[in-house]
């Protein structure tokens, strides 16, 4: 999985929380929403930009 984000997310969400959300067995759309929600719940002091892509290995 590829995750690109601005500091509006990375400065507000701890690494532990980030990994917990990314490792959950939920669809990528739910992970995206959960990360944005976590940043907002932590104060959301800056713009939050997040791009996530699921990369499947080529066989």
C-alpha cells in the first residue's frame, strides 16, 4: 500500500495509530476515512491531504 499525506495528517496521528489503521482488515476507503477522522479528532490544526493506493503484485 502506498500512502502519501501532508503534515496535517502526519503531525496529528501517531505512528502507532497510523499503523493500527493501515493494518486493519478493512477496505482502503474505510482506512482513508479513519485516518482523516483520527487527524481531525486530534485537533486537525492544518489542511489534511491523503492519497492511498493499493498495489497488487504482478504475477
